[in-house]
C-alpha cells in the first residue's frame, strides 16, 4: 500500500472529497508545504511526483513511465520539501495567489495543469533466473525411458498517464446593492511557487522500474474555491460526517 500526504508545519492537511470521489485540500496562500510519500509494500518503490503537472526533480511535463522519481525503501517514507535544483538543494513548495510567483508560469509551462499534486508508484522489477531440475520416475524400456514430473526452480537475483488538467473557475458573481445589477469579480487563483532554498541531499542509483502500479492524485484550491466547487458548504442544514469519538468530558452526563 502506498500513500501521499501534503504537510504544512509537519501536519497533514485535511482532505475533502467531491461528488466524484476526488481528493481536495485547502491551499492557504503563503503556506510552505512538503509532500510525504509512504511505501508500505515489501519491496522498494519509485515515486514519480508531479506538482502542477511538472516533475518535481526536473520540472518537465512527462508521463510517469519517463519521469524521474525518488526511491523509497520497503516499509518506509520520505518527505519532499520542494523543487529539486541540484543534488544538494531544493526550492521550497508554497501556495501563492500571485500569478507572477507561480513556478509553472516562471518556467513557461502549461498553466492548464495548475491545481494538482500527484504521485505515480512503480515497484522495483524483480528479475529471475531459472535452474532446470527433474524429479522423475522411469518407465518403459532401458533403450526408451519415459521421464515424468519435471520441476522448475526460480531464484531471485535482483540487487532499479499524463496528469490531467483542472478546469478552474475564472469569475465569481456578486450583486451590486445599489443598482441590483450582477457584477463579475475576478476569482483568486492559487498555484505552487518556488520558495526558499533549503538543503535536501540526494544521489543517483540504478533502479529498474516494473509496470506502473497506481497513481494517487490530490487537487487543491483556496477556501473560497472549494466552496464554489461545492466541496465545502456553510449553509445551516449542512454538516460534516459525525465524529465517533468527540471530546465532551470524562463521564457520561447524568440525565
């Protein structure tokens, strides 16, 4: 099992779900974040991570099978703090509503893919060599023996979809209290910037990837954006799922 979480100040950001089952998080402008990738499988995995449609190691639009990734040991996790700029450093991820700070815009990338964080997982390919052995009984004549019950023995010798776009709303509607006319006001869009340079040492090793296992995708938007999409609601008849263990004191009420 693999997992991906977005952390702000080391704490996972709360996830919300739309009617199609897609996962969304609130992107608070100015907040730096990191991406925690967990590998709970019995062998190493390659995590190809994409932010705003860009590979976080080389900043390119690539399908997962061609993208660079981070190798995660079995039953382990890593925390990716930013865009990889060399072997020793990254530029921190952060959410911004200023278009000129968008990393995708700065490098001239396709801005239609802004609004998504994803990870494609590839297990390590295990190569096998085979020895042929036989356990048999003999029948027939000495000149023409018949052998049965052949056995194959295997020995482990291994010791190495384009992210979809998000259609953002481009305006919100308000009513002028004086004239009663409907006015359009610009919607605050959010993207991921390239922030402070921090140390994050890595090195390259050989890794043969097997076929793509799966992709986990998280979409993000501002608080107002999530409400416009119907993911968050503030009407009096709406409430979140009930909590099984809310905190309400030490003992049962005496009624």
